[in-house]
């Protein structure tokens, strides 16, 4: 009987120890996550800040959708919402709060249902998200097991395409800074 008590005590002690370690790890993770958030919000760019900083979307670069009747839908959006587009494309301009000297852009575009621009996605909607550092974002995504479809560079920015878990194509865009 004494042997059973010792074994039970050992198991209980091991369980309590493991629980304590998990609690400390959770508290440390929460503290590190909070510190990372504070560093991002405060603009901390120290090596420590970079170590825990998660790359994030900075805004919407564009909204693209497939329609059965592109000309009819272009007319509908013009008549009902005042969106003046040419060939189903419009560029909304605005000022970036972090770079007020530069104009920001959000594209809006209608595509025919048979477009190949959405890749293998069967979704009728694709959103373009702006990012400040595409290479860091892609590294982060690869680390999470996300497949990068392709990356393209142009004089006015860099793009990459991925799919979310439900098959929606996502376009990532790093605008070219002046």
C-alpha cells in the first residue's frame, strides 16, 4: 500500500509540476504577446521588437469580383452608387496617415466570370491587402504552411497571391515607396 501511495504521490506531483510549468508558459506567452503589441503600437524598432513582431495587413488595396454581365453591373454601380469606372475599373485615391505626402490607392474592379485572374479560386470575390513588407509577410506565411502561388515585381509595387483555407484567392501588395 505504501508503494501505491508513493506512485500516486509521484504522479500527482508530476501533474502539479506540469500544470505549474504550463501556467508559467502561458503567462510568459501572454506577457510576450502583450509586449509585442506594445512594441508595434509604440513603433519600437529595436532588435528585440523585430524578434516578436508579426507582419500585418495595413489596409485594403483593392476589391475585385466576378460578375455574369460586366457592362450591366458597371452601369448599375454607376447609376446606383455613383462609382464612375472605365471598363469596370476605378481607382479610389486617399491620403495615407503614415505618409500624408503620398497618395494611397484602392482599386475596384469587375471581372467576367471566366477570368483567370482569380487563379483556381471558385469564389466570386478577391481582396487585395496592402502590406508594408511583402518579404516578411511571405516568410511568416510559409512558416504557417501557406503556399505562395506566385510573386511579381513591378515599378509601382510588389504582389503575391495565396489562397485561404476555404479556397478564396488573396492578393497581397506592397506599394512602392517614393
